[in-house]
C-alpha cells in the first residue's frame, strides 16, 4: 500500500469517525484499515487518532495532518486527470443519491447513455426518501430539491421545479373539481410526512410575496414520494408534486391539474457535494451530464 492510499484511508476514518465505517465504504477489511492508520502514525511519529470504545477522535496533530493532507490528495487527483483529454478514461466508483421520483422518472431511463460514455465507471445510485449525510455516508454528490441547510457542503444550483396540484379523474368524479380556496373544505389531500410524526395536513400556495397555508382534511399520510403519487392516482386525495415527475401522467390523463392559480412556490434544485478545492472528475462529469438532462424541466434561476 503506497503513501497516498494510506492517507486516503486515514481521511475516510477521520471523516466518519469510525474504522469499521471507513472499511465498509472503502471495501477493505477492518484489519487493513487499522494497519494503514498505524503505519501512517509510525511514519509520522505522532498519534493522529484517539481511539475509545465508543468513538474515534482526531488528536491535535491529526487535525493538522488532515487539513494539509486533504489538499495534497486533491492536488494529486487534479494532476492525474489534467492531461487525460478524453471522457472515456474516467474510472472508480461514483456514489450518488436522489429522490425516487427523480431517479425513476428522469435519470435512470437515460443513465445507460452516461455509463456507455464511461464504461470503466462503477455507479452506486441511492434513492433514499430522506436527507442522507453526504460525508458520513460517503456520497460524491446528491441531487436535492428544496431549501438547503447544511453549510458544510458545496451547492451547485440547477434551477427550480414548477410545482403542480394534481388529482385523479376518479377523485374529481367523486368530490368535484375545486375552483377556489373556499372549495377546499369539502376536499381532501394525501398528506406527506417523512417522519409520520402527526403533522397537520394542509394546502400550500404562494401568493406572489409569501407562502400561505390552508388546513385540508387528509385520510391518508405517507412518508415516501412514490406512495404519495400512487395514492393520488388511486383517487385517495389531491397532491402537490414537481411537474417534471408527473408530466407523463398529466399528458396521458391519469392525473389532472387543479387550482392552477394556487400553486406552491417553485422548488429550488441543487447538487450538493463535500467541500473540496478539486472535485473528482467523475463527479463533475456526472453533474454536468445530469444538469443537461434535467434542464428542460427546470425554470430558470
């Protein structure tokens, strides 16, 4: 194992504060990870990590080494790819995450094109209906919709998804078509609550200056975006969804747009990735490709 590999292992342990977590993400035995860190500490003559039964913490020397060594690796990665000249040389494993809807409706149908351009690249695609921890879970980039909160990550804004209000024809036959906010008292929505925590259902709309809410009844609450859309198609209530993900259903008539004058504000969409001076070429290549793919469904920033 060369010095650069040893440094990569140390940085992964430091990021995750876990030897076993680093071993899982790197695909290495626990013993190999532990030996690599010991080898690095012996070579430097300093203890870099303080190990306890519960967690792993950086020492003062470890903090200093982490700060400098991360830049060294980034510089090396940039030098290694500076003269490759062709996209087909990208290799390694690319770990990405996005919503189920974005994956199934937008990205996966075209993903074969990207993989054909980069046959040496291995892709791990996560579709968690939750906010994954980009650093601790080892993601290269994550496609996120909504307001970003984690300031430790770098954001690459892509645009906005227009949000549409939808109902199924069966639902509208049973409850009628709402014409204004006053009609909501006799309608129901499918409520989306990622935690199933008992939050109140409501109707959200943007009045041109601020977001407003009106209470609406909900017989069904779901915590997944796929179930949210499926419940609407089944006639169980109205929903509010990004237009690109339901465009096919609006076109084939399985969903109908309602209350077009009372839509939520457009939803910002961004790629987020760990803070680095030099982003790996495989990550940049995917973000560039996906941005071009998603652009037709975006409203301008």
